[in-house]
């Protein structure tokens, strides 16, 4: 799906309300402060890529504020990845502030208050992705908020290059291709975060983080093994069980609950894949659930929908989009 929103034909007295609604629809509710409401102009284009949305936003000077009142009714957490094309943008969240020029990008977390502003006309790429999608690939993605990353070299450069090519090719893509492109964007984003040397030290000591990274890589490679207990994981990673539990205490999650979440996210991704012909039970067994009924209960508790309902809804959306 592609959407275009503009203030061009909106009466001047109604532009503030119009832009508030446009931003809430594209991202989530925010309070907006305009430098000059009557002369404000903005354009917003949105491309839906499976569970990822990509937008290009161009507007006059503006301040956006995410406040506690905005989060009360929202269950799902998202990240916005902002890539300035023109003008510096400023962002503040959790006591950290970044001034991002073109050539960089940064992450914003929906479930913490923040301020975002630009004093000049700005042109931005913005990618919206569910927190669970990032967490499936990299530990505690919220630790990277308010950090500026390189958008010109390496994986970060490939990530921003790919953003620029999507609009021209979007109409020719099938829904299956769009979903795959959205997944590739997330993969490139994760690679660019992992390539940054601060990844090892953000949030905890480098030694403990390196151990967690090794543990998580082993678990993700072995989700098919229903016997991923602490003893198996600790032995494979050369750690004591006691130290393994200590490492996970720092993440506010047990190893068992984290493994379960990884299995559920892997199953959800497989269920959303239109090319996957496996049954729900086969997908559950593939990712380490030994009991179909247990899997269905866990999936519904986590996502508020059964696996079959989720797959049926995903396929229905694809048929509608095509």
C-alpha cells in the first residue's frame, strides 16, 4: 500500500489539525508545535512493506513531542529510524540528545517520552518497525536510542541506499516481494548497528555483552532443539550455569522466557511468509515446540491471536493488496 498526504490543498486554518492526524496515522500520536501555523507546509509519502513502513517526510520547522498520555492506550512498541536528507534534526530521549546531520541516522523508541525538532525546512526518510522485529535480531535495541550511526558507509550506507530505490520500484512489487524487502531493510539496519564498535559496550561491560551475544547466536541457530535448557546452552558457550543465569538477570529476563520469545517470533515470521507451505503444527515443531496445543496457547498469550487466525489474516491482507 502507498499513501500520499499533503497540506497543499488544505486551508491554512486547518493545517495544524490535518498534520497532527497525518503524523498520528503514519507513526503514532504526538504533540506538534509549529513555528508558523498559517504558513506551514508538509508532504508525507508512505510505503507499506509487510510489517515495516517506510515514509518520506518533508516539512517546515516543527517540534514533535511524545508524552506519557500518548502511550496509555498503546500496547505494541515500535522504533522509528530517522535518516535526514536535508537539514539537521535534533532528538532527545531518556536524558540523551543527538544532533543528526544528513549522512547519519538514529533510532527513536515509541514507549518512552521524547522530543524531536528541526529549525529549518527538513526532508527525512523514516522507517517504522515493531520492537519485536528488532529484538529478534539484536539484544535490547532500546540501548541504541539517541545514538547517531553512519548512513554513508558499510551496512549503514547500503541501508540508506536501499531506502532511496524503493519508491521507484514499489508499484511493480508483489505483496510477497514488498514483505521480503521490508525484512531486508531490518536485516541491513541490524548489520549496521552490530558493525558499530559501541554495540559491544552499550548498556553493559564489553565482556558480559560478548558472552550474551555468543549465547544468543547459539540459541537462534538451535531453536529447532526442544531441549535448549540452561545446561545445554552453558556447556555449548563454555560458561557455568550459575554465570549464565547471572548474565540474564542483567536483562530482566530469564533464559527460558527469552528462548520462548525467540521461538514465538520465529514461528510468527514463518506464519507470515506466503511461500511457507508448512502447517501450523509443523512450524511449531520446527522451532522447538513439542506440543501443538501448548504452542497455540503461548502464541495467543503473546500476540492476542491464535496462530491460525494470524496466518489467515496475513494472507487475507496480501490478497487485498494484490
